[in-house]
C-alpha cells in the first residue's frame, strides 16, 4: 500500500519546467483579481466618499443598463451574480481539496504536499471571489441608497408601499430560480473540478504517451507499466470529480443519475475497468478530461442568468416601491 501511495504521490508532484519571468500568461483568476475585484472596490469607495461628483460617476457606472433580450439588468446585478457563481464553485473546490488533504496517508509526504498546494490555490480563489462579491454587493446597495435619496425627494411623502404578499411572491420566485440554478451549477462545478484536478496531471503525462502507443493496461510491459498506472490514477480522479460534483448538487445529482440510467452507465470502479479494457492507456489519457464544450458553455451561461434572475427577484421583493414623479402638462 505504501509503495502504491508513493507512486501516486510521484504522479501529482511532477513539477513542470519553470518558465522565464514575464512568459507566464495571466490566468482567469488573475484577470478577475486585477479587474473585477478592484473595480468593485473602487466604485464602493467612490460611493462612500460623500463627494457628489464621485458618487454620481459610480452611480452611472453601476446603473448602466444591460439588455439580454427583453430582460433589462444593470452592471451591479451582473457583476454580483458573476461573483456569487464563482464563490459557490470555489468554495466547493476548497471543500474537496481539504477532504483530499486530510484523507491522504500521513506517511506519504509528497502526496500531502501536493494536496496542500492545491488547497492553498483553491482557498486563494475562494477569497478572491468573496472579496469581489462583497465589494459589488456593497456597491449595489450604496448605489440604491444614493438613487433612493433623489427619488424620495421627487416622489414626495405620499408613497404607496408594496404589499407583503407581493414582496413574498418575489422572494419565493427568487428562491425557486436559485433552486433551478443547481442544475447548470452542477455541470459548471464538474468542469471546474476537471480543470483543477485532472487537466494538470494530463498535461504532465502527455509527453510520455507517444512511447506507449497501442499499449493496454493489462499488457503493459516494464517500460509502460508506470505510465499506465499513472493514467489509471488520473482516470479515477476524474470519476472522483464526477461523484463530488453530484454530492454537492441535489437537482444536478438527480439529473445526472437519470442521464446515466438512459446510457446504462454506472459511476463506479467497474466503469473505469471497462474503459481500460476497451482503450489503450494513451487513448484514455487524451480523453480523461474531455467534456462537451457546448454543454459546458450553455450551463455556465444558464447558471449566471439564473443567479441574475434570482438577484433581480430578491431586489424587487426587498426594495421599497417608489413611484416616479408625475410630470405636469402645461
């Protein structure tokens, strides 16, 4: 067992050749950390400055209309929904990294070191998402208070309030949309887990695939036995990503189970065994992180749109109704 665990640790601890300084491309999280988050903080600071000119600029940016078909939203709602989606997915990644780290064999230090590194990056991504979410939610609320001050002055003192039933209806609708968002979020979570835990291992093993073309796991000789075993561990990691994503999402788990029943597929050890019986180790490696890109993109868009609709519904249910001032006709 110790030998197998040590081999598993060797798989995940291969360090890529360090790139020259300045050659490393900025990742998606880097773009978010240096654009989305600072912009939200800047707008929040402008609204807190109590300087009319700065507050006016921030209000115009946050309330800039964005039309998606017949749906009209603003920048604050879109950015808050985007950060909320990232927060949910990154928190799931943190929980999985912590589970893997604590479940590792104490005597196998390489495996634990790798999981500790992954947990650090997952926590970093989570806190980037949280800071961005808090900044944009605070900016959204401050913009609403700033706008409300002028609307109250224009509407006068006689302001009919929205009924409790109407408010509850909007809140219930928002909760329903959030529940439906679990379906696309499950797929987005699965895709994110693949990119974090499977794709890096695949990229490290690809250079060795050419030397083991046409080799099956059961017939692997001395030269390819270690390669096939590493691919096997990577395939099991993919299956672990599938089970983890389904564990986190109720509706997503039910939908995925129905899909598996329609295809007569069982997500267990036998599924991995059948895969290696039909394909060579190199073929399994090349497809280990493959997924339907069109479905992934569609689910990501649906997840963001569902959160947008939920935020809009909650805003309608929680904000006070202030009618616009009637214009007098001369």
